[in-house]
């Protein structure tokens, strides 16, 4: 599996950023290739005969990096993807960290797993109930719950009249107060601070229903 390194440079590298793709896009489309981050980094990698691609760790929220994104240094964080399944040499990351051009560097935690066979997964999902899929019978064999334990759900509210939740909501509160904010894309209550936490979206009811069950 190809190793990834995260490198944050001291300064913005416009020539690199203009040509380096967002790493998630790069995984699926390698039509845009950049094989050099900076001569200092290139030299360290060449010492170990390692070739790599340069990508952006983050994608700008808009057409370009916003002042807030630049202040956070998001425009200076790059993901180096090794071109082959190299075993990382000892202290390679430490050497990169010591370069004057580099502010920080670390190995990315990359994992992989095998997807289940499509036919097997389909057969399982068709023959098993939802409770079976989340191992509910096993959980109920261990415990049927403890009425002394209260669980806080911070979500979109709850359907207070739902029969599955009857007698199970011991406390409730509404903390929504978005006065003065842009709520043009918001779904649900905007300024109902201290009102009953009725669920206008459904997610909070879904989560609470699973817990109650």
C-alpha cells in the first residue's frame, strides 16, 4: 500500500499549489501530476530513491483560499503520496522536519480493508433483520438496560409524542438561538430558545429511538 506523508511548509508555495490537486480527487483521477514539492524535500527523497506525487491536504472552500483558511495554514499543508509501495526508511520524517522550508511533517495513518463479496453481503442483508445486523439479540443477552443511567442526546430535537419514547424522556431543553446568523440554508427552528425541543428534521428522533429501543 502506498504510504502518505503530511508536510506543512513554512511559507505558501504558489507554484506548487497552482498545479497540485486535492488529494481525494487525485486518488480517482491522476491526470494532473506534480512530482516535486521543493528542492530540499526532493533531495531527501532522492537519497532514498523515492519518487512521489504532491497533492493538497485540503481543498479551498471557495475558488481560492479564504483569509481564515490562510490564517490557519491550510494552504501550506501538502500530502505527499509515494508512487510505489515503499517501506519508509527510518528517520525519513525526522530528516524532512529539519528542513528550513518545513514547519511540520508526519506520516499519515493509512489503512485498508477488503470489501465483502457483493453476493454474500446482499444475501446477509436480505435474510437478517435490522436487529440481527446490529447484534441486538447478543446485546440483550448481556443486559436489558439500567434505568439509573441517563443518556444525553444533543441533536435536532425529538418527536415528543412518539410512542417509542413515551415515558423515556426525563429532561429536555432547546438551545437554538441563531439570531443574527445567516440561516438561509438552515432547516428547523431558528430562535426557539427554551421552547419544547420538537424535531423538525428527524435525526434526533432517529438517534433517540435507537437508544430507547
